[in-house]
C-alpha cells in the first residue's frame, strides 16, 4: 500500500468500551511499527451498519476489516447483509463466552463466501494479526482488479477490430500469469461437468496434473466430493454463486477445502459451464477446531466454577442476599437467608413488600443510608422482629451483619450485598452468662464468707482431732494399767472374803474398786472424744429412747427442773449405739441442770430434718442428707462467746474444782462424729443453751436391745488360749479365768499363739488383745485360728481398738469385744455367754465326702482308708504326690488328706499344686513330725497329729464340713 492509496479501514460494530480500547491500542502500536501501514478507525452502531457498507460497496477502495462486537443483537442478519453486498473484506467474530453451540453459529460461514476468523484480544500479537489480514485483503483486491482488466480486454478483443489482437495477447498473458501463480485452485467445467481448465494451483492442491484432469468428468477425479457435486447442481438450478466447505482425500490425507462455484454464460447469456475456485482451509479449520475446543473447555471450566460458587453461596452458613436499586429489590438469597425469614418468596420484590413487618425498624433505615452514602455498615447484635410463619406473632432475632454497597464502573451505587449470621442463641446465651456471672460473683462472695467460716471450723476440728489422737493413746495405756489394778483387786477381794478378814479391809477394797470404775469411766470418755470407742450401732427410734430414759432423767435432775419431752410423729430411725447415746443425753441433761442452779426447764425435742448443701459447706466431713434431730434446750445461764468457742475441748470446764471433769461435752462431740452425725450449740448469756444433735437417718427396722440382767458369776472347764503382750495384764487375765475354773493356755504374741493352735491341742476359745506385736497381728491370728479350728470362739479385748476390728467407728460384723478395763463379772459373763452359744449349736455329721488320701506307708494308707470308708466317705488312695496329681487331673475331690513327708515331691508342694487346680478343696495334713513345712500356706490347712484315732479323724472332718458350710453360706 502506498501513501496515495486510501487508508485501510477498521470498522467496529457495536463494540463495548474494553474492546474498543484494545483495538485502538493495537492500531496505534501498528502505526508506530510501520507509519505507512496505518488504519482508519470507524465506530458504528448496529443500526448504521447496512447503509455504511452500501456506500462502501459503491466506491473502489480497499475492503475494510470488520469487528462484530458483543453488543450486536442479531449477528446472523449482519452477516447476511455482507453476503448480499459481495463483501470482499475480512470479518472478525468474538468467541461466545456463555454459549456452547459454537459450531451451529459458525457452520454457515464457509458457505457464505466471506472471509472471517475468530478474534481473541487477550492473545499477544494483535497489531501483527491486523496487519496480516489487511495484507490479504489488499492481495485479493489486486487480484480482483487484474481479473476485471483482463475481462475488459477480452470484451474489447471480441468486439473491436483486428488491431486489438496485441492487446488481447497481452491480456491473455496477464490472465495466464494470474491463474498460474494463484495459490487457489481454479477449475472450469463444461455444462456436462467435464474439466475444461485445470490451473497450476489445482495441480498443487489436488496433486493431479493438468494432462490427467482436462477432458475427464469431474466426478471421476479422486479428489472430487459429493458436496461439490451437490453445489454444482445448486448453481445450475439457481443460476447463482454457491459457496461450500467439503472434505476430500488428497493423496493419503484428508483435506478441508472451501469452494466458490459460479455459473459461466456465453455472449448470448446461455449457460456455458462452471467456474470453481477452491482454497485449502485445512490449517485454518484445524486452528478453528483447536480454538473451538479451547473455548468449550474454558466454558466448561467456567461453568464448573460458577456451579461451585453457586453451591458455596447456597450452602454458606451465614445468610447472604443481594439487592438492586434504591428500593432494594431482592436479586439473590441463599438458604440461610430463607431460613431466617421463614422460607418466603422474595426474589424480584422490594424489601418493603417482601418483608412488610420490617417497616419502621432500624434495618430498613440502615439499608437506605448505606445505599445513599455508599459507605458500608457493620452491625452486631441488632434486634430484628420477623414473622417467620404465616399468621404467627413477630419473633425477635438478633443478627450480626454487614451491608456492602455494589458500585458500577462509574462509582455509582447500584445495589447492596448483605452478609451476616443469626446470633440469637449466642446472644441469649451470652445474656444468661452475664447474669450467671453476676450471680456467681455474688455467690463467690457468699461462699468466700462461708469458706472462712468453714476454715475456722476445720481448724477447730483439726485441733480436736489432734487432741483426740493424743487422748486415745493415753487411754490405751491407762486402760492396761486399770486392767491390772482391777483384776488384782478383784482377785484380792476373793482371797479376803475367803479368809473372812474385818469388814474395814473389805471397805478399803471396795473403795479401790470404785476408784478404778471412775478411772474406767474417765478413760471411756477420753476414747469417746477421740472417736476410738468401739460402737455397736443398731437401728433405733429416739422416741423410744427418750421414753425409756424418763425416769432416769427425773432422778438425775431433781424436782427443781421441769422436763418436757416432745416426741415427733413419723420419726425416722437412726443407726447408733443405744448405751453410748443414753450416756450423751444424760451428760447433756446434767450440764443443763448445773446451768440452772435455781431451777428451770429442760426440753428434749425430736424432729426429722434435712441438711442441705449450703449448710454442710461449713461443716467438714458432713454430707448433705436426711437426719434425725435431737434438741436439748435449757433456760440456764447460757454461754459467753469465749466459753462457746472452747465448749468441746477436753478437760475444759467452767465449774468449780472437783465439780466436773470437762469431758462430758467432749464425749458427746466424739460420739456424734463417730456415729456420722453433727452437733451444734446455740447459746447466749442469760438466755439458755440449746444443743442440737443430728444423726443420719436409717432405713432399717428398729431393733429393741435386750434387757441386761445381773446374776451369779459362772465359770467353766473349757480350754481358753490367752494372747496378750503385756505380762502383767496377761497374768491378771489368766488368774481370773483360772479362778473361774477354766483351763488356760497363754502366749505372749501372735506367733506363739499360732504355734499353740497348730500343736493339735483342743482350744474352745481364743482371748486375744487387739494390739499385738510381731509379724502375726491379732486379725491374722484369728483368721488362721478359725482355719485350724472352725468352731473356735474368739473374744477380743483392748483399751484402744485402732482400726483392726473397728471401721467407720463401728465394730466389724461378728466381732465380740470386751473393753479394758473389765471386771471379773464382765469377763465371766462374756466368756460363758459365748461358750454356751457354741454348745447350743447343733452338731452336724459330715456328709459323704470325696477324699484323696496320700500316704506312702502301705499299712497306714490301708488303715486310714478303712476308717474313712467306715465313716461313709468315698476314698481314692495314692502312695506319692505325683500319683495324687494324676488323680486330681481326672476327678474332682472335696478333701485332700496328705502326709507331709512323701517320696519325691513333698506334701507341702503337693498342697500348693492341688490348690492351683482346685482352689475350693479343703486340706487336712497328717504328720507326726511337726508342721513347719505348712508355714506360709494360705489358707492354713487343718492339722491332724499322728497317731490319731477315729474320734480325731472324725473331728477333723467335722471341721472340714463346717468350713464348707460356712463358705457356702457366705457365697449364697
């Protein structure tokens, strides 16, 4: 293109602003690259398109480049206009972003005869692309001009004189040169579709020489296609130019061609044949297909991304809405928004119509403000009243949200984006939490005060506990000393009575015994305060206790004191030691009497009560629950705060010297605590005092204690084993029992006592101290004694029980205890009672037992087997431990009777092996050389000393039977 030629036009039809800017930039860039290859830009709207190109078609100018923009509403109509004007320029189409039917859109273009391509302004090299397409347009224009001049020369040649022949020759030369060098294939056919002309371009394209093609029917050529055949028929029928795109095989590959078929007429206007121009568009088609596939993939990806974003929007946990315009018309809402407004249809409706209940509320005012100002708003905990169900009352919800303005390119607000969360539950929970926090602060203050009170009570309790441990230890030693004195005095009293000494001597002895009794009572009070006295609690009803104590109280208080007992209807039972409880009540009554020297009234009132968590918070070790309350109130002088603070301290008293020990209230305190209860004092000077005792409720039925009756001292002739580590106490106990007629054995510790029991001597009772030195404790001794002698009776004695036989302040079930110091009458009565109970039990003959007899001596094995069979038992005999184990593997036995000295495996090893396989099997050891090998066997086997007779064997089996019955009763 020269400077004198018109400028190449670039026509932009209905192009949006971004594309316009991109094309203008490309034109400027091309002008900078080549100032002689400039473009002229023309911008058209769709309505101006047809008139503009009609004018362009009338002027012989360079065909323009046309860019069809996204804003064109009818792209097909525009293309038809260009086709009707025989447009020789180039059309640029933009790829559709949101339509999948690209093929249907572009399929008609190859048939239109137009030159076109897809334009992607985002790809680099746009200026070069425009320059290349413009060059092709100029080439086509030059070719058209050459053809026109050639045709003019031909017409003048045929109509003019002979001097035109040189010009015709020149014209032929140009035409031939044009056809020879044309890149397109030019083919001429006669009316019968035989090849008249086959250009050089046709030879290059179809790989068929001119000699092979000319004269042949076009249908016989290997490159011919049915599409061309059909298009020729259309040309003949319509007498018009037809464009067609077809696929044909050239050599060994498929090519895509674009053909323009035109009719040819002679001078008379008669149909003379066909002119076909064929172009190879394979590469262009492949490029278009690649572009089309890329666009499809991009559209698929965009569609997938849009679907993903729609899913995120729909399932977002917070509510989202988009409104447009000043009336806030709903354009988009998600599920969370629908849920908060009650699943209403709001799309396309203004906010006032969609949510009429919002009128007058803060939210609508905020919407208008944000839309008008363009400033976002963030709200927290805003109250909104909504009708979430048709006909329902307005419901208040609390929301956190943001209103974000949506602006166009010019910065004008076009809508609002809503995003937020329903925080109603959180708001209500937070309000409750704040309320609870305030209540908690108040409660902390109250509990802090209560804790301080509790700490003071705990300090006092710990002080009393420490004093109690000290007094308990003192009481233990004191009781041992008292026991020695008591026993010695009573033995001396027997001697004095026998020798009939003067009555003055007897009076001295009686005075000494009375002093011991007072010391014993003092020791008992010390143990009660220390919570170490052994209690025998039984279910009882305090109504009955007070009723039975009426006479005793009147006798103790005298006529100057008025007694009022208020029983409670439906009073619960409690679990307590009745004798110790009576002592507590009596002590409190005596204290009340001493506080009313001029007389007064004493009220004992019973009630059911409940101690709640708040009350027990200040009382260490006191659980909340149901209690039986005993209130002892007097009208005496009362207590000052100082006296009240120390009232339960042992040996503390406000009475004159010699008027009290200071242990009465201490004993009441210790008893109540040991019984799982609580005691409290309410007193003011001059207004009297009230003691309130709380004992835990019991659901067991009341048990009335039997009346104790005195009687003569009775002894016996049974054998009693005395186990006591203190020699003086042991000698006193042995002497007292011997004076009662019993046969007495003695041991200084548990090991010595166990040796006596294992010796085979008959022992009916074990009388043992609770606190025993050495490796064998009193409880271990009793356990092994009962294993050796199942029917033995066990009587404990102690001045301080610790935790051996007392747990939770109560004697273990089945335990008999004689507390130190005890009198001769107490010892005689307790021993006789237990031994008589033993004799009253019916003697049960052992039933038939399966016995495994192990004895290596043949004569002894046969003799013992005969004795066992005589007693009705089934016997299996073995001469060794190994043989016995084989029998145990094949049969179950209830008793193993074995010698200890066996060939091979010893009897002790056999016992251990047998108990692994048969843990319930009872074991009897027969030995004439001691039982040292049985040390450490648990449980201890029954020992049968050789030689033994039928009675001894029967007794041993009787013990086996009793142990089996005891175990069966325990398991049942």
